[in-house]
């Protein structure tokens, strides 16, 4: 919380800072979404006008930001209970809920309209689906009801690569579908590695994350189980002839490291969250892994072209 | 009656001003973007 927001009474919260609106969009999550969307666009076999390409990536960012804002609007009560999220604009009292709702709906609608008018209809439909999926299916329906929330919710984060590809080509093809599968299958090990060492927060907030509901041992096994199909999805484009050796060798090496880290998590017996090093290593590496794999996809296409 | 203290008023004004500046910059950027999109769609 800023000094200013600490110093003033609750009526100050209706005049939120512009930085608070930016924080609503979850900028750190946004960077990954924008990157995968951009890679989908750049890896496509058809080149797009740079202005329209920029517009497509901007729309993906705005759509994801709007979904993040609506997520925070709906989950303000949960966020207030968790150490990691208690300082967000709504639980910290720096913004009123209605402003967050208006901001999320307004930016989301604008992003879909702009994508439809400036780029193409398929990209706009996929963007709309991804926003609705994240807000309605993940945030409202699944997150508080099932420990599989992350599995289904992962699809929302996997959409940008499809949208980027569709923006460039106007079609959905095998390679972006495999990359969609990669992000979809990457999400459970990524989030469950985090959930293992912040389990206390989720327990306090009553969120049925897998470590809370099924226990640490089951979660570790699930991390390992999801990593296997994720590695297959990551490497598959090479033997299928959809990418070249640059991607194939690079993705194989990166995936092998991911698998080793997941095995360490899978066979760990540590119960103290502060000592869960394999989980922390896997969580940190999983972010690097996704950036690097998608970077390789673009590098492969650029070097072959 | 609920009276806002002067120091709060000053802080509210500061926030409103910074939000207005950011809104103006965003609108200006959108004008440029829409113009560029119009040209790109004609090509």
C-alpha cells in the first residue's frame, strides 16, 4: 500500500491512482500472455502488416488485462485473505469495486471490437472466448469449487498463441494447437509447484487448491504426471515436421530440464514450506521454460525462412 | 455533514490530475493507432 492510501480515510479509495488500474490488469501475467501471443503471430507462415500485428498484440494484452481486472473484481474477498494478494488495489481499499468492474468490462469489450474491426473475426471470437473462459468458467465457476480449477483454467492462458496465429493467418492449424496444448499442460505443474509452498495462504482463504484438498503427496505426483504429456506436446512439432531442428533440439533440452525438476518435486518428502527448494526451483524455471520454448519457435521459423 | 479535510482534498486533486493526464495520453495514442490502422487497411 502506498503512503498516500495509508494516510487517508476510506472515502479516498474512490479516487484510485492510474497505477491501481494498471495493477488490476496483472502486468506480470500479462507479459507472458503478450509474449506467447506475439510468438503465435510471428511463427505463423503468413506475414501480417506490422500495424495490424501490433494492434492484434495490443488487443490480446487489453483482453487479458480486462480478464485480470474482472478476476480481481470477483475475488476481492479471497485476495484480502492471502498474503500474496492482500495488497492488490481492491483488498487494500485503494479502489471501489464498481470502478474495477467498469474498467474490466469496458477494456474487454473494446479489445474484442478492435480485434474484429482491425484484424479479423476469428481472432476476435477467440479473444472473446478466452476472456469469457477465464472470467466465467475459471474465476466464477471452478476456482472455488474444484481442485481441478487450475487444469481447466489453464486453457484461458493457452488462448493467446491461437489468437496470435489466427490474427496472422485467419485460420487455426496444427502447430498453434500443439502450442495451446503445451501452455494448457504447463499450467498445472507451474501453479501446483507454487501452491505447494504457499499452501497455508490457500488454506486460509478456503480455495480448494490441490495441496489443500488432496494433500502434498498427491499434488507432487500430479505435478510429475502432467509434466510428461507437457514434454510430449512441447517436442511433438519437430517429429511432425511442423518446426525445424533449432526448435526441436532446444525444446527437447529445455523439456528435459523441466522433467528433471519435476521428478525432484515428485519424489520430495519435505513437508515444511520454507524448505521446499525443488518446488521453488520448478516454479521459477517453469516461467523461463515457457518464454524460452516460445522464443525458440520464432527463432526456428525466422532462421529457416 | 461529512467534510473532507484539506490535505485529503489536495491528494484527491493530485490523483484526479494524474488520471486525467494518463487518459489524455491513452486517447492521443488511440487516435494515432486508428489513423495508422486506416492507412494499413487501405494498402
